[in-house]
C-alpha cells in the first residue's frame, strides 16, 4: 500500500482535463486498487482551499496502471475549466 500526494497541473490556459504520472511506487499491477482525491483544506500557490474544494466537486478522478512503479492520475472536469496546480492525494492497495 502506498499513500502520498502529487501535483496536478492544468497549465496557464483554462482546460477541462489534466494528468500527472506518479512514480517511485512499487509492486503495482493492473489489479492494484488505485484511488485519487482532493482534500478541501489543501492549497497551492495557484489555487486556494476553496478552489480545491470546488475541484473535488467538479473533478472526476481516474487512475491507470503505467508500470510496476508508476501510475497516471487523470482528472476530467464535469463543469467549467481550471488553471494552475492542485494537490492531489492518492492511495493504492
């Protein structure tokens, strides 16, 4: 099991999706349970805690197996666009 955070970057031009590769993990497989989520008390230089809370509401997160040591976290917005960076939490089991 691994837990941690990653920085999801929507860039400077408003967009409705972003991805980040999380590396340095071990023992992942296609069968590994992978989950990503936002905590509404996080903030970054680009986005406040309120904006993280909004991302948690409007963002749909999926995780995909990349290799035994990495996974990709995808975020697709169901409404609107985003810019800048967000802190994303993940857990595997």
